């Protein structure tokens, strides 16, 4: 396989005021008051990928995916390629088919989650959200270099605006941006609006929504597998399990919710939705 090294530069729609990103979409989480959870993580190079022995995975070896799947980005990049000006955002990264280890630079992306409670890292998204716009940022190397402190050496809050430099890696077909050092993350704004993508029906393919903050309507819990089973996350009528990647999850079969907001995740051949706080689960 050829290894492709690409320099990526993102032009996102950043408002000149205070370094904040503006978006017309509503944020289902409170970006200013969102508590920041931390995770010291382990010493491996895993990511937010789900472990086959739990609902949505532990600190496994992180990786990035995106494969040359169809999908555009907000600024018109062509499928699996680069826009004419050479700019790259998360959507470009997700659709470019990057080889593991390819250098990636993202500018003015918005943090959509607190730190994962399963693996050191967090999710970011292009301004405006939508298909192909989200990705998990894996920070194990930063925590390992700092001695895995508590609280974590690197933390974020929902609504932070970041410039990131790292490498692309794929873990069980989940796309991840791997940071090597704390200096690879620059906070350039806070309190930005976070766009969630409203869905009224399950798409034929969840891959374009991997890493994306979505809101599902009329969610029912149709099965809660035995905890002894390798995959024991509650199963929804949307074809997604409910992952405890960002918060602890306790649900009962037959429970119905008017809406559920969370990050769509993928690994071990399963798609899941990871709510961030109790506010994301509305009865």
C-alpha cells in the first residue's frame, strides 16, 4: 500500500469576534457549563474504539478511518480528494482515504464532547456539523508523556475552538486524529455554538455520521443484553446501541425517549450513539 503524506490546512467559518465560531444550529449541550471529565488513560496507543468486551470500548489502539467514501464537505471538496485551495477540514480528512501516519492539521474545529471516560480523547467537528464533519481526537501520548496525571494533562470543554496538528490513524475502521504532544493543540476560542444534526429516520449508512453530533427523535430501548455478554450496551430502535463512552449509561428495555443526542461512534463492526450528559437524553 502506498503511504500518502498530505499537509492539511482547514479554512472554517470563524467569526472575527473573539476567535469564536458562529453557527446557526442549536447546541443540545451547554458549552459554558459543561463539566469537563478527565481520563488519565493507559499506556497503549488505543482510542475511542469500542472494546469487544464492553459496550463501547476501552483504551484500545486508536486509529483513523475515512476510506474513500463518498461525501462532500461544507466548502465543496470533491469526494476522496482535496479542494482546489488545498484546504482540509474534518470532512476532507474523513473522505480522503488517508494512510495511517499521514500528517493532519485542522483549524478552528469545535469541541463537541468532554473527555471520554473510556479512552483519553474527545470529539471535534467542523463548523455547522453535518455528514463527515466529526472525528475523535486521541490524546494517549500526551497523557503518557505527562505521567498519566489526575486530572488529565489535557482537557477540553464543549464549545472550545481548536487548532490541531497530529496524524491520521484507523482503529477498527474508526477515524481518529492522534496527538503526539500537548503543543499539538491550541485553544483559539471558547463558548462557540455546537451544531447537532437532527435526524428523523435512520440513514441507510451511518458511516457519514461517524464522529458527528446527532439528535435522534422517538428513541426506544428495544433490548438490554445481559452484562455478561461481550456487547451489552442498550439497543435502540434506530439500529444503534447506546455507548458509555462519555457518561455512564443505565437503561431499561421498553423505555421510550422523545429524543437522544450524542456522538455517533463506530468500531468492532457496530455503530453506537454516545450521549454526553443526562441533558442529552430527553424522556
